[in-house]
């Protein structure tokens, strides 16, 4: 009896471990979150688009797009004509005290709450949502009218 238990326990344990480690495949597009933990190489930052007082899209090399949210609102973000970076190393991350510095008639800075890499579709959705891009025209879903398909109503003669 004791020998059977010694054989069954490791078998069941390995079975449970193998079942627990099976993950679903992640979706291609992650849900947008304002607390992402991605980092951007400072040397690759090329451009930015301010979305509001506390968020922006940063373009890195290779047309990589990042959604950056700030820990506090900055009124100078929208009017800033350049953005600086204060970091302890060559990476802009939402941890470690990294900050963005805005120059729009005066200097202000804000720490970063989150950075998330975007797909082109997610970037377009954000730009449309914040009024930075026009939404594509929706097609009319009404069926087209067909000629010669009139309906004749039959009524009682009387």
C-alpha cells in the first residue's frame, strides 16, 4: 500500500503541474492600460503626440508606438513644443523615478505612470478617441434598392 502511494503522489503532482502551466495564447492586441510596464530606449525617441493633459503617444525607431500616461495632469503637455526626459539610465520606464519635462512657456515635469507598446490599430483608436484623427466614414448598412422588386399587395375583392 505504501509503495502505491509513493508512485501515485509523484504522478499526480506532475499531472497537476503540467495542467497548471498551460496558458492560453495571448491575444495579438492587448487591452489598453494606463499602468503598462514597457520601456523605451531614449536614443530611439523620434516624435510625440500629446493626447490630453496626462497622456501622449511616443514614436520610437522602427515606427514603434508607445502609449505613455503621466501620474499627474500637466497643462503644459498640450502646448509644449518639445519634451525632455529625465532618467537614471538610457531607458524611459514607468519606474525608477523617470520623468518627462515639458517646455511650453515654462518648464514643468511629471513622473510616468505607465508605458505600453501599441499596435497601429490601437494607436489609430486612441488618436480618433482624442480628436487627433478623423474617424473613417461608416458605410451605410441599409440594403440597396433593387429595381423590379416591387411588392404587389393582394387584397380582398369586394
